[in-house]
């Protein structure tokens, strides 16, 4: 599964329904283009593919003023299963930097730097 697909499914699974601009903005805020090569165009293309595969679905369109309408997407049950089985849950094992960054982008948790070779992990609740 490619990183743009993982990012979209992760964001929708964690944050709930979002429109493409919100997903693209989350990628921009976490420098997804730098660490994962995820561009705005890739996100919109992937949204269409994920919808065609039944992993996400459009739930409504929103329009503010004269701006173009925005489609709001949510993850489907099949999308959740795909996300869960992707094997990219970095909190269960040591992982490569793109996966760490993807996890940070797709969750609202803080992570702690490893003090040893044990890998990155979620910050302790406190």
C-alpha cells in the first residue's frame, strides 16, 4: 500500500469525515511531500481510486460562498480493515522514518524519541 493511500485512510480512520483540502492540508503541515513524496495531486487521485475500490465513500458536498463544492469523505468498513491489516502500525514495532511521520500525521498523539534501539513509541499518557 502506498503512502498517500495510507495517509488518507489513517486520517479518515482517526479524525472522521474530511474533504480533500483538509487531507491535503494535513499532508502539508506534516511535510508529507518531503518524507513521502505525497503531493496534492496524488491525494486527489488517490481519493478517486479509494472511492472506486469502496475503501472510502462520499458522504456530502459542502460549499462556502462562491468557492467550488467540496466532497466530504469517510472511511468504510472495508477501508478500516485495509488500514488495520496494512502492517504499518508503528507503535507495535520499530519502523522507518516515513511510517513514523505518517503515524504522527494520522494521529493526534505525541511520540517520544527512542532512548535506545527499541524504536519510537507513543508518549505515555499523562
